[in-house]
C-alpha cells in the first residue's frame, strides 16, 4: 500500500519514540525533503516581472514629465507680463481703399 508523506513521517516518529536517535531524525528529514513540494524554477517569471516593472517605471517618468510641463504652462499663464502677451484684435483690419478718379478709367 502506498502511504502519504504524513503517514510515513508518523510511522518514523512512532518508531523513534520520545527520544529519537540520529538515524530516526535523518529519516524524518529525508522523507520530508523527498516528498516536499517541488521547487519550481521562477527565473522566467521573475525576469518577466522585472521587464514589466521597467516599462511601468519608464511610463511613469514620461507621465510625470508631461504633467509637470502642463502644470508649468498653466501656472505661467497667470504670471506672464503684459508685454509678453500678444494682443489680438477682435475685428480684422480693413484695407484702405484709395481709388482715385484717374484710376477708375485706367485699364
């Protein structure tokens, strides 16, 4: 009959009694190590997470740079001197029409 890890460890503990000898302790350790959860290679996952973190860090820096530029531009609009602001006329300039009597009959 096939036994589970816990059943094997219990049998070894029972065999060793209250004061297990070195061999019993060694057997407990060997069974625990042999039937332990397999250690998965997480290198690929770690590298993937590092790459994603680098991308997020770069994106964060770009967003912060754009945000700071917008903040500065917004603040500047309140602190510009009057001579720095270009005045705009609401009405377009009209051309002066200077037609003379002689220019009417010219071809």
